[in-house]
C-alpha cells in the first residue's frame, strides 16, 4: 500500500497551507531558493492553481492519489454539489473521525490506531481507515488500548472538538452526530473545492 512519507512541514511550505490545520503562517517567498537575485516564481497557470488546490486537500487528509481520486468519483455520483459531497466523504472516513474526536494528534496517527485494530464502530472492530462512518454511529477505543500513552496524550492536548462529533474523554468514546456543514470545514479563502472538481473534469 502506498503511503505519504516525507516532511509535512515541507509540503505545507510548498503549498502555502498548513496541512495539519495548526493555523501556522506558511507564506512562500517571491524568489525561488538559491542565491540573491534569483528570478521570481513563475505565475501559476489555471492547471497549476487547480493542481495546487487538489494537493492541499489531499495532503490534509493524508491520502494517496488513487485513494483521493476514488473518493472523488464516489462523491461525484451523489446528488448535490460534487465538491461538498467530496469534503463530507473525506471527513466521514473512520481515520478522520478518530482524529476529530481527539484520540490522535494527527490523521497519520489516527490511521495507525485504526490499522492496528484499536478502534470499534458500534462495538465491532473496524481496521479499515477509509470506512465511511454514518451519523449516529458510536466510535470507541478498545478496552485493551485505552491506556495507550499516545491516546491519553492526544486527549490531554485536545482543547475542543468540532460540533458534528460528541466525545466522552473519560470513556474514550464518541458519536458521529451528523454530517458536517461546508462552513465547518474550511473557509473559502483556505480551500476552494470547486477547483478540484474542475481539475478532475478537464
């Protein structure tokens, strides 16, 4: 299985966007790396802008290109806005819900928890990170994994969760209350999912 490896910080700097959603400022310089007097960065074409937006979202959710594209295909077949459906499907992945509930500090760490079988959905073990969680389903950490330091440290560091999940930190258990609204995910200034739709519909 392909994995996203390498420095997250470098990816964020290149894209001018915090893929870990930490809110840190990641502005790129006008000039390319090298000695003083290097030429300015070339202006992006429409294709380049669309590609950059796709990469921003893909690296945020830590997916391979194949996983990302397959998710888009499924979203495009649903009724309604393909872009919003796409973001909702990405947010409804089990690894992302585990991250949103604060059981892991990053999506990469939450995916590892799922892969290792530490997560239950409605009382049943699910070790597939791409599993689509439905509103009302209960996510919890297995009893044997509740004392893992990585989970306890993540819960201590988490100050707040999003409104579309409810979490009982003591029981290490939560509920996916509803599908998220578009405004709860990214602002229009941060992400324009329509560019991704245009990219795949070229």
